C-alpha cells in the first residue's frame, strides 16, 4: 500500500487531519439540518456538498488511488468556493434586512451591522471553506499521487 511510503509523523498528521475533517463535516451537516437550512435551493448546496464529500472520503478510504484522491481534492475546492459564495449570500441577505430596518444606513455602519447580524450569520459559511482547506492539507502530497508520478524507472 502506498501509505507505507510515509514516515510515521506524516502518517499521524494525515490521519489527524482526516479525523478533524470528518468530525467537522458530520457536525456541520447535523447543524445545518437542525437549523432547517433547506428553505431555498442555495441553502441545499452545503448539505449536498457535505453528503458528496462524505461519500468521496468513504470511496477514498475503501480504494485509495489517484482518481479518488483527485476527487477528494476537487470536492475540497468546491467546499472552499461554497464557503466563499455562502458568506457573500449571507452578507447580502443581512444588508437587505438592515436596510429594511433603517434606510439611512450606508458605508461602514451598514457593513458592521450586516457582518455582526445573528441571522443569518455572515461568516458561518466560512466553516465550509475551512473544511475544504483541511481536506486539501490532508491530500497534499499524498503518497498515492507521489508514487503514481514517479512511475517505473526508464530503461536504457
């Protein structure tokens, strides 16, 4: 198995990153379901991505290889994109709400009210981006890809 190419400290770090990623993904999924984050199509995006991510990680655990690892990496990039897009959507919703409450707000006062609003929390989707970064750290220079790129030695 390709994992034997790693030194023990790297293997431990990689497993800890995977555990943190899985705990974060399951916890975020439960939290979104408890918050009933399913009212609009855009609210389903993180739930669908989290479910897909769990399936991809299960596939990668069952059959580690270049294809599964690249799918993990692509999924983690999608997590980051979803987190950034989610922060923008939450912020825009908060700006609209704050302007409904007080049309005279603008500039930095409006920005700070929108960012500090509790519903929807503007920075909460950043947790998806954070999970994506953890997943990319887990998959960085993974032995499966390293071994695949080395390939067989050339013969003269």
